[in-house]
């Protein structure tokens, strides 16, 4: 038999994780009395024959608690009206001291109130019995549904006790068995708790069955009436009254606000027995054993403030303050408007009712439009129309405003300008409107909305070996495998081999697997695929890697990988607090920054491995990010695809013809191809890549998103700083007094696909496969421009009056094409196309022939040289040419 090598069955070397700090210099642990709340101990000593507290007895203790802790215990007893200011028992304290120990002073006070005031002695004693043996509310999950009460946990537990004790009453005491009773009542799962509760109840009964003041009242029951029981509990737990933050202008995520001091966000009331602080929760406590209570049950004074915005002050003075319903509700309290604060003071029940009324009146219905009805930007108007057909993309935004501020955002599809209804207080409406304005700024330059999810993930297959790549797939799995547990993840956070990148993997795993985000960008490129990392010089400390631009953290560009780019899910609500709670479980420090269009999270600012950031972008913003700058930035990973890479946009089709294997190969060889015109933003990103040791290869391409399903084509403005723009602009100078106003690239997917197929066919028919594809100009009246962009060069409408017959005419000089342009009645500008034309085998003709309807046999086009100073190129098939650029100019 192999003897185990150590505790817990360890049979081989492992990793050590300290669960608490051990200080060898401390010979003995801290005494329990110095770690325990002393309220119950102080009360027990005061009621004992000694009649003195810890203040007198501490000199006999080897390690006494501090004076501050002892004084805090006495203050708590004074707050409960158990001790007077001389630390002697009050009348209530004296009465409680004659009762059994119910587990806490608060519960004892509640029992006393139930006996003396509310005639619910039997109910409150039974509750005390079961509550005294429960340290956690997890037992409530195992109680059958027939015992669950709408009033809350207290009445549910009372129903359980009533059921068990009813079984006990019908049997002789010596025959009663708790386990049998639990079987008959369906409570077997919690029988171990019930057994202890019955024992406690029997001990209480022995006391109350003795002759005395409470013998009769201890047997009185409310028969299931929650009101007197709640009032009795409030007598003991008056400081444990909480407000849900879900009803008005507060967080909806099961949070509550303590309603015993000035707060700015109240909600319906609950009474809690326990308040716990958990290390798994960042900045909140956990309350348990809850019961719903009504405002009128609160019998205490209270003062509250409501902060009003400028418009709300006017609304309060003009419409709320002197209204009949407000005067009726607030007649028993004092309402004072001091500056921007509305102060309410008086009885707690009336204060709460008044405050809720005021807050509800402050919520107004605002109707607005996404864009103005006077908007002239045609592309922006088309995008808004497309949005109206896909309003579900705003769901995460709507959920966020509803959860965090109780703001209702409603989109209507009845107006082409995007009608929005916002039900909110004025300050929140301004924030929502600002967020929409920011979104419109993203939407305005957007060529076409990115409404699809890209190319479905698939495995990478090495073109040479025809094998998958296990090393890369292991890194994909580390952020996409939803079967991983904290046991799998902790070594990446604090293990011996933990690094900045492995800690980034854990954060990415939480986002992808728990919150269903899509991860893309530099982390996928540099780490998951390339397994590359870099740091600034050693002289630059990790804390210095973070800089701030407009109050948003930015990581030093020498750090690779720098950040995590995530798109939030469309079908699942995202809660930033729940996300931070998950991060907190792994002891990763997090700071949150909010912009109008994204969350930016800063992690590990002071951790030795170094900081990193994360962008969390909502779907309605993500769909405007439809451009891709470099081919190597086209990858993403998602939950459940543990070995696959997805592509943000489809680059497989011509003219790009870039597949997954080519992208991965380019990443491994640190080379990239530009897929956008070289503007200021692309220039900065390209320079950053070059400084990191990447190389640019191939001709620059321009990926234009496909048009929306309701449109045949899209136009993309060509940057004025690009080489192509300057080249065209220079060509247009041949036309006297011509001034270029704009140059736009055209994408018509259907027309291009037909053109490409024809080009392939002609290439196969040409000598040596030379298809003579040329960039040529084509002039046409402005009234024909829209039709050409939509249908291409349609042979049915070719000119029949040309010098070389019925065909489509092109020129390499702008002066020739300019002759065919003509302004329309509504547009004084002229239009000219810069086209892609597959000439194939060219037949040169020096004489004209207006009878031609096709080129001679074995030729694909004609070069008309009758006028050597104005050469023309003529094709006779629709698909031999495609409009590439639209030039708008004035003469």
C-alpha cells in the first residue's frame, strides 16, 4: 500500500496557496474574545448575579478586549434601549433579562414586543426558535413551494415550524420523531435544522409554561397575519430596515439601501435579520432573512433629502408643491426646499410615502428623435432607416439604463428619423440624450451598418502540414472553454507561472464565458495567435505604463499585448457590477471609466506583473465599427469554440481573397496589409505597427462594408490625403477650371461579382493570361449616375450614336469623358466615373464604324484611335466594366 505523502491525500509535489497571513513572530493566536462582537456578552454579564460588565471584569482577563470595543457594545445596548446612560438596565432591559436567551438582544426585544404589545407571542417564539439555529439563509432554497409565503422569509419559516409542531401535537411526546414528521411534511432535506429548532422551542416552552406574567400571552397566535409579527420584529430590528434600489432611479440588481439615514435613492421596504460582509463582494454587504414591510409600520422619526436639478426645482414649485395629492400625503411632515435639496422630516412612514410620491412625479416622458427631421446627410438617413429595422441592437443599452437608473428607453419604428421615448428624471434624460448624440457621431461617417456577426469560427489548418496547431488552440481554449473552473484559473492568476498575459486570459475568460462577450483585436492577434509579448525598457516601472488621455487610461504602446477588446452580447443583459464581482473573486484590482459609448476598465495598476485595460462596447456602437484597417485585425473568439477563430468580416471574396490561413500566416511573420485608405487614424495605427517590427506588404486595398439589404450600393468618401485622391485630382486639372468636390468609392456586391466572373472568363481567353484590366474614365449625364451605380453598365442602355457602334465608351483622359457629362436640373455639379474595365484582347481601330455591336472575332474590346488626341476604349458586354469611383466636380 502506497503511503500518502502529506495531508489531504497529496501524493506528488504541488503548488502552495496561503489562505491567511501567517506571522511566525506571533506565538499565540488572537484570543476569541478580541475577535467577537461583545453586545451579547456584555448583556449576559449585566444580567448575571455579578451585575457588572466587561469594564469591571477585563482586569482578570489575560488578553482583554480594547476599551473602544467594550464601549461600542455598551453603546449598542443603549441604542436598543436596554441600558440607560448610567449603564443600568432600563425597564425594557429588565424585562428582557427575565426572558430566555433568544440568540440576540434584537430577537429578545422582538419577542418581548410580541408578548406585550402585538399579541403574537406563540408566532414570534416559534420564529425565534428556528432563527436561532440558522446561520445562513441557504436553507430557504430547500423548502417546498407550499410553505413559501409572499410576505417573505419570516412567514415561510413560521409556516415550516407550524407544520412540524402540528405533527407533534397529534402524537404522544414519547412517540414523536422529528425525522418522521419531516417525511410526512416534505421537509426531509432540512430535518437536521428542524430537529435543533424543535429542541430550542421545547426549552422556550418549558419557561413560558411556568406560572408567570407571560404564560397566557405566549400561546396567542395571529393565525398567519404578518402585520403584528412584522411590527414585533421591527421593535428589535428597527435598524435593519432596507430599501430596494429597484423601484425608482436606482439599481435594479437586487441591491438595497439602508433606510435609517439620509440617502438619495429609496425603494420599497424590507426587514432583514442578518447583514454579512463577504470577501466575494467588492463593496456591498449581503442581507438575509427578509420580510416585506409597509411604510405605515415604521414608528420613528426620519429626515431625508432629495437633490433636485434646476428644471426639477421649477417642476416642484409649479406642479407638485401645491397639488392636492402632495398636500394630503405630506400634511404630517415638514417639507423644506433649501437650494437644490428638498428636505423631508417627520414620522418615517409619512416621509417615505412623500418621498416616493415626489420621485415618481419627477419622472417625465420625453420624446425625441435620433436625428433631426432637417437632416440632409443621405448616408446617415439610410443608416437610421436600417436601424429602425434592427432596434433589438439597442437592448443592452436599454437594459443598462433600466438596471442602473430605472430609466425606460423605448424605440418606435413609426418614424424614419428614429423616434425615442425616454421616461426619466431630467438629469438622467440629459445623460441619455448625450449618449445618443455620441452614437450619432459614430453613425454619421458609417458607410453601412455591420449587422452580421462576421464569419463563423473554424479551426486553423496549416497549409503545409495540413495539421492543426495545438499551441495556439490551447490559448484559444484558455479564454473560450466554459467548462473551466476557478481551480483551473487560479494558477494563471497567482501561480508560479502567472504572468500579465495569463491574468489577462482570466479576465478575458470571465468576459467571454460568463458574460458571452466577443473578444477581438490586438490580444487575439498578438497573444492568442502569435504568442508574442513585449515590455518597455526596465527603467520604466509597471506603474508608469499607464497614461491618461481625456481621463481615460491608455497603456504604453511598447507593451504587447496592450488591452482586451470586447463586444457585449446582444441577447444577454450585461451588469457591470456583477462583472466586477466576478473579477474581484480573483483578487484583481479594477478601476472603471465610463464614456458615452463604452466602458474602459483598468486592471492591476499596482500589481507587479503590470497593468492592462479592457474596452467593453455595446452592440449598437459595435455595428458602426464596420471598417477594418489591417487584415491581421480581422480575428475574434467566442464562448464554446475552444479551438476555432472567427473573422469579423468576409475577406475571402475578390478583390481581397484573404482567408483564415493567410491571416494567421501574416501574423506569425509579422506582416500586414492595409485595408483602408490612408487617413490620419490609419496612418497612426500603421506607424505603431511598423515601430513594433511589423512589415507592410502588398498594395493597399479598401474594404467597404456591403450595402444594407434595402440598397444596391454604398459610397465611401476617399480621403483627400490619399495618393489615389491626389492622382485623380491631378487628372481632373486637364479640364479647364474644374474643381473636384468629392471622390467616392462605390461598392455594389452583385455587380462586382458579375464583373469578376467575366474578368476570369476573359483572362482565360487572352494570350498569356493578360487581361488588360485598366482604370479609365467615363462621363455621363448626372441623371444616369444613380442607375449606373445600381445596375452597372447595362448593355440595354449603351449609346447607339457612338463612333464605334453600340457600346460603353471609356477614355484615359478626363477631357474626353468630360464632353459627355451634363448637370441635371436639380444638381449643378457634374459627375464622372473612374472605372475598372477588362479590355482583354484589344482591337485597334483608326477609322470609325457606327454599325459595330461587338468587337471583331477573337477580340474583347476596341481602341478607337480616329482622334489620336482623344483615344476611346469601347466594350460591348455589360459585365466588362464596373464603376469604381464617383467624381463630383464643378466647372
